[in-house]
């Protein structure tokens, strides 16, 4: 495949898969929610500005809302996660900082870095999404429980997906 | 002016974040539970077609055709049955298939493979084998979007038994097999296992359709009214073929109630 289109495909393919397939997946009574489109946001290049990440996340979430009757829920959660991406990136940065060629994948940054970043960001996303979706104080604990289990499940699926689809470049 | 510009450039990410959140949350608050409008209709047309395709792949074709015939026949029979039971009030019933159902959210919805061109329209009730399920809130040409009883944004009018007290039925988003009957007068008499039926007051269903049964638990008393648990009759995990119904003269009843001096209260 043409290398020029690979980054776009890597970001858009998860969204397409979420819309046509993963939105139908209901596992363990909703305790394992899989937001596959979030992989596209997580795979945005590390060098992208915070503003770009926010706008891209908003677009991604809004597309899902339009196609899956989310009514703004996915957009709000994606934007909330997008705000934290630069912060988490700084938090997990190697001592010497990121190199210009670094990509937020297992093959470039290693599985520990990827899983820690994915877990943190997915947890932030899911807590926001499930809390808003619950809409009542007495459902918050249940929502946070679902957010935690779903974040662990989704991070595992993302790691597995990358391990199966990407060639190993180098590990830091 | 320069200070303002400096402030904006310094905090532009926070400003964009709040603007996008305001947009998303505004959208959410305005549409949550009742997604309506032109876009929903377009989205329904696309998503309904895709959902149907997904369903077709996982279905046995012969059994499906047989089910459709049986459902259409059931719809006709129920239609004539309700007409007889409901003092001559005409009820039109259309068969449909559920092509998408969410049951893990607090604002669940389902999509039917029939739309306005098949006679379905917002305000129609949806049932399965005589059990009340929900109501249609939006219809495109070939698909309809409906809210089930297990959506915490909507409330239903229900009656205990055929002549018991009427109360509000709500779902608390905890268990898809249970709902709550609220605002029952404390003088109401009932026992666990008593049927909970539609009251017919909202116009989505005729009176007397089964919703569920009173659960075997102690009622809650808030000083004035009782709240009791209901075991829902519908199995929302396995919905497939359903019936959409409309009470033919309901619009004239609505118009009559609108013309009363206290209408709108």
C-alpha cells in the first residue's frame, strides 16, 4: 500500500469499523464496551498540536454521533479525551523526549508505553461518557465500574490489534 | 485589544475545548432520549438499511419468510380482536422487524424495518405478542426509530389489573427486566404477581395490554404515594418480530382534550 495514505487509513479505518461493525458488539451486558474509533485518535502522530487533536477528536465523535444516534455523547467524550492526550503524552515521555520519527504505536514505543497511555486515556474517555450517559447520581458508581472494565478490555483489544497488524520497528 | 488577543492565544486550547464541549453537550441535552429531526431521518435511512443487511446475513431465509407471513396474519387478527374489545375503536396494526436494539444503555432505542411508506409514524405503540414494548418517535421512508420501556427518559401510563389504580411507569436503568410503578395511592390494593397493563391514556396502546407483573417486594412509601417494582413481561434481549399499532381516532380525542379550558396543564 502506498505509504502516503497509510497514516490516514490508520486513523480512519477504526472509525469505519466502529460504524459498520463494532457498534453492534454488546459484551457482558455492556460491561465491556468497545469504542474502536478511539484507536484512530490514539494513533494520531505525537507531534500534532493540542488544537488539532481536539478538532480531530470532535470530528471523529460527531461522525459517530450522526451515524449511531449518539446525540453528541461520542463527540463530548472524544473531545474530553482529546484534551488529555497532550498531557498524558508529556507524562509518559521518555527522559530525552520524543523523536520526530516516533509514532504512538507498540512497534515504536513499546507495549508498556502503549498500554499505559491507552489505559489512562480510555479510562478518562469512558468515565466521562458513562457518567453523562448515566444521567443520574445513583448510577455513577455503576457507570465508573463499566468505564474501568471497558477501558481495560478496549486497551487489550487495541494492543492485540497493533501486535497483529504492525511490523516491529524498534522498542525504546 | 492586544491583551485580549494574547489571552486568547494563550488559552486557545481551553477555549476551543469549552466551545466544542458546549456544542456536544448542547446537542446531547437537546436530543438525549428523543432524537428527532431531519438528520435522524437520514441517518435512519442509512443505518436501517445497513442494520437490515447485517440481520439478513445472520438469518435463516426460509424460517424468516415463514415468520413474516405469520406476523402479518397475527397483525390482522390482533387488529380485528382489539376492534371488538375496545368498544369499536379502530386500531391499525402493522408488522415489522427489529433490525437494531440497544439494551445496555440508560437511553435505549430500537430500529424497525418499516417506515412512513409502510404506514408507521411517530406516536405509534410497539408490541410483541400482545406485550407492550415501546413507542415510535421518528420515521423515515423505510425505517422507524422507537424508544422502549427500558429508556429512563420516557414514562408510561399503566394500570394494575383491568380496573385497578393508574400510575406512572418508569425504568431506573438498573435492570432490563424490571421497572417501577410510581405515584400509586396508598389506598391501592395489590399483590405480587398481579398484572400491570397499559391504561390506554397516552394513545400509544389500547387499554389492557400486558406490561408486566408486580414483583414480590415491599413497596416504598414516600409519605403520600407508593412505589412498587414491576417484573417486565418483554424479553428485551431477544426482540425480533413486532407489531406497531395506532389508535385510529386518537387524534380526534387529542383535539378534544386540547379544546378544554384547562388544556396544556
